[in-house]
């Protein structure tokens, strides 16, 4: 990809972020946005920017970046255009953790932790199932292991919610629909660490993913330690995904569709694909969150629903091209 | 040079050895062909070389160095392998695909240098795929695809080439082109190890033939040594005769009707 294209991607992310900071139930004049950036926060609009919009947009960027990178790496490694970050049981496990915490009456500090632990437990379980069934070096086995773990998690959620109070059910459902509305500084900092470190790791793994995308035997012939490389990608991608889920719940379709958008722009190498998916993913989630806020004010549409609504047309276009 | 020394491979939970004590050598400057019925262990031999399959016993050596002690990139810089199956989920251009052959020469951060670019261009010419350079992998024919895979293997810049049935799905012309290319590469000093079902072409082009049967070597030597009706009939369990091809002078197998 050319430098001009990279700059264009970054510019579109910046514009999206800027618009998302300025527009909403209260429209903030541009001068107030700049004031807020300069640290002048005594006006109400500037307060809105620093305490509400900025954290929200920052979290949205991180969620999109994390899911985009994770999806790009997993699709290449599994050689499956339908692979996505939640594949290995991340979503199911996180939901189980969150639902348990919600049912026990815990609030906003414990639920993300429970979701994170749940996600990692599920991924671990998927790995164990895959290892018992054959090897980690076969993406099909791991894929099926993820499906098994996910199905089990779904069943567990239904059992727990069947007899729960309606308030708990509502809270759990809201969590599952994903949201960046209540972004806190701690959430943003923690997620930033995961996304930045994980992103670097995936970019470093990018060349190996290019080779893994040829198939396991061909990759071994080119000198890649297939089992180890796959395990590394799965662990990093799942950690990033788990961190995003802990921070914002389930935001569907981003990890699936973003790598396809970047690929459609002519990016083939996974280093660039991972980096590009971070930027495009960030842009997409910022825009989806903005749409969710302004479509039916003052009510907010769930982020996960909007990302899917935005993602579906992209996928339809891609399907048309496949013919 | 690639040397298999008394190699035994038994897959987990299998009751018989996939390879039971195979010894063979692919020398530099020679085209060595491994033939044999389906399931006789030919592909296992290749998988054992690239360490996708653990050895139960024996050793594999590349230029007298045990493969088990080499790291993946070091092995890939010496021996290039074109495996039987390869499915790309996300198509790339022919040039980008051939460039992947330079992977074992690059570190995690180093990008391709002048040497890498030259190696890629040379192998594109050697495999005769220059006119396909900008085409996409999913937009070329099966014959072109095999030559492109060969170009990728050549880009690895090693001294040995291993190919697992590189002419499957190819028509006569393309098949001949691949065999001629492999022959040329062997003459240019490469150690070429070819797994093939095309007995008659192998008999014409190979310097050394190895016949596999039930995981062990049933016959080995020059094509004339191996292409014997009694030997082949027993291994392939099919009535056949071996004639001398009047046009090219090489032994040729003619399978007969079963009744």
C-alpha cells in the first residue's frame, strides 16, 4: 500500500473521530473542541468533550482497532474468510462471565473482569479440546473446538437467564449488545496496553501469517514452525479480543468485515493488513457509535447492532464481486 | 544432497508403519524419482522431510547435516519443497506469491533487498512465468499454477528441490514442460527429488528411480532396473507389460485390461 493511501486512512479516522466528538445530542462548536484539546475546559461544551465524547471515541477506536487486527490475523492464519475474533469461544466465554457477575449482583467494575476471565477460560477450553482431538496446527480442528465451546457457553447463558430476574436479564442483554457509552479512563488505559502490545506482536507475526495462509504443509516447507506460529497468533488475537469484550461487551461483525474492506483496497501482506485493519476498524466503530447516538435521539441504538448494520452492505458488495 | 537413512514413520494410533526403514539418496545434479501406488508412503516421505511428521526411527540428512538439528529457515534455505496440496484462501498476484519464497532469508523486520528481488526475477524466468507476473493466482490455469509454485520454490535459492506430484491435473504439453524444466534444473546442479505417478515420463527423465511399496523400497536403480513388468505387476497389483518406447527408447509401461 502506498504512503498516500495510509495517510488517507489515517485522515479518515481523524475526521471520523473529530465529527464524533463534535456531533451528538449536544452539538459542540469546533472552537470548543479545540479548547478542550488545549486543556481549556471551563465551558459546558468543552466539558462534554473531555468527560463524555473524548473517552467514548477513544474507546471506540481501541475496540475497532483491536477487533480489526485480531480478525485480520485469524483469517489469514486459519485460511478462512469467515474467521473472526470471537471464533475461539471469546464471545461465549465472556458472556458467561458477564452474566454470572450480573446475576450475582456485581456492577461495572467486576463485570468486565469476569468477562475477561470468562473469555480466556473459553479460549483455553477450546485449545484443550483441539489438542485432545488432534493438533493445534490444524485450523479446522480448532474451529470446531471453538464452535463446541461457544455452543456450551450459549447453553449455560440460557440456563442462567431462564430463571433470573428481569432486571438481570435486561442488564445482561445490554452488555451483550456492546457499548462504549460508559468509557472510563482505566478501561481506556488497560485496553490501550492490550491493543498496542498485541498489535505490535501481530504485525511482527505478519510475515509468518503470510506463509501460514499458504497452508500448513507449504508453510512448514518454507521454514515456519507451524504449530508454534499458529499458537502465537491464536493467543495474541484472543487476548486482544477478550480485552475488547471486557471493555465494551460484544461488538459483532467488525472483526469479520474490516479485514475484507482492507483487502478490497488491494492490501495482501498481513503486516499491512493488520495495521490497516486497526485504522479501518477504529473508523468503523467510531462511525457506528456516532450513528447509534444520532439516529433516534435521545435513545441510543446498541453499538453491536449498528456495526452489523454498517457491515452487512460491505459484505453484500463483496459477495457480488465473488461471483 | 538429501539422504533418508533407515527412516521409520508410524502415525499415532496406526497399526502399521507408513514408512518402514526407507533409505534413499537424492544427489546433486540428478533427477531422483520416487514412484509407487497410492498410500505407499511417498507423501509421508516429503512430510517427514519438512518435519510435519515425526520420525519413529532413522534420520534425514541435507548435505550431511541432520534435519532434526536444523532450524526451519535454515532447512528452507537449502531445500525447497512443493507440496501436493496448497489452497490459498486469499489470492495474491503471481509476483507476490513468488516473493514468499524469500521468506526463509528475511528476518522479522528486514524487508526484501536487492538480492531477494534478483532471486525472485531469476526464478520467474527460470520457471517461464514472466508473462504471468501481474496476474492473480486465482486467474491462472492449473498448468500455470504448477509452474508458478515451482518459481516460488526456486526463489528459495536452495540446492535441493522436492516436488510431490507436480504434474497432477496437467495436460501433456504442460506436463512435458515441467519434466523438462526439472531435468534442466538437475543438470544445472540441483538435487531434484520428484514424487510422481507418471511412470513413463519418470522413466524418460529420471536418473534414478525408487519404487515404493507398503512403506518400503521395493526396487531402486536406473529406470531400466526398476521398470520391469514382474516388479511393477506385483507392486501395482495389475496386469501390465513393459515395452521399449520406439520413439524415445525409454522403457514404458502399458497396463492391460483386467480380464
